[in-house]
C-alpha cells in the first residue's frame, strides 16, 4: 500500500492508528470515518477485530485497501493491540479504540510538526464526552504523578515504534491497566516525552476504563495496584503504596456513588 504525502507536512513521519474491537460495528465505523477524513495523509489505519459476529468483518472487507485489518480470536485488548503494533509500518503509533475519534479533520495535521525524531512519546489532550458533559484531559508527562495515576491519556499519545522495540509490548495479563503498565516501563527506560496542551482526540465515556459501576472500578483498581507494586523498587515506595491503597478504595467508592447519582439526575 502506498501512502500519499499530499496534504501532509513535508517530511512528516508515517503514523499508524491502531484500533482494537470486538462486536462494535458502529464504533468501528465511527473511528474509521474519522481517520479517513484526516487532511494529513501520511497515515495508515489498522483494525484488529477479535472475531466479531455483528457484521464488522463484512464492513472491513468492503473498505478494500483503505484499512489494513485482521479478524480472529484474541486474549483481550492487550493481545489485540500487540497484534496491531506488530503489523504497524509507521514510525509513530497511536491507539484509537472503536468509537474514539479525532477532534476534527485537521487533528493529525496540527500534531505532525510535534512528531520529531528526538521525542519518543508525544502526549496530546483528549476530550472525554459523557452525555452532555465535555471534559478535556491533558497529559502531565511521566513524572511523579505517574507513580499514582495514568497521566498520558492513550488516545492522545503518539509513541515511536522504537519504544515498543526497546521495552516490549502490552502486558496481556492485564485487562484494563495495560497502557499504564506500558508507560511505567517507558518511564523506567527514560523515554523522552513531550506534552502538548492541545486536544487531539475525543473519547466517549463508554469504554471499560471509563466504567463508574463499583465492580468495574474495583477491577481497574486491582490492576493498578498490581502495577504499582510491580514498579515499587524501594521499601519507601512500597510503604507509600500500602498507605495509598488503604485510603484510596473507600474514597473512590464514595466518589463513584456520588458520580452515579449526579448522572441519574441529568
């Protein structure tokens, strides 16, 4: 497949957008359309489908060469993303899941000048849409905050392929926190990060990482706790995490109940 440079920033790197999906036909269509409308043309889109039975395969087949795709059973989101990374030809990789979109048709064109060879990870903002509520989420790099929370929203992060080659891919033992684990590894390896205070993409609050129900939150917290202790290399940090996990779950449970009541009143 040839990638046209028309409409792209001169000498801009090839960007690979990876989308993992399973029985999410409408969401896949939305994301495919958003990538296709980009004025920046140095981009390829890879869709990794988990063997859907809702018409996704027929739709992907109808696109011809516009999208590269596979459809087969996988072991979850991390496994699907790893397949997409393995297929990628781009110098930079960006993950947009089914339903995620770019902010507008010029998003990649605005981002391209920031994709420089001396910066391995470029973090843009993401607009989270929850009903009528729009909330921009901006990255904070891989500093101290990253020790406790995800500080680089993955729908806004371009990651050089070389980083995957150096630190490995997503951990398939994690169902939710695989991106957090990946960027914790990137921090340990000293990956060079640039934070751009501009919104790149839009994420509807429908994914597994956005669930407000306590069961979903409990699962997410359990995985984040696993990642925390995985990278706690000192007794001091392990003690900090011990105190943190004594206090955080009760706080989060109360907060999730309040958020749920607020949503019900809207």
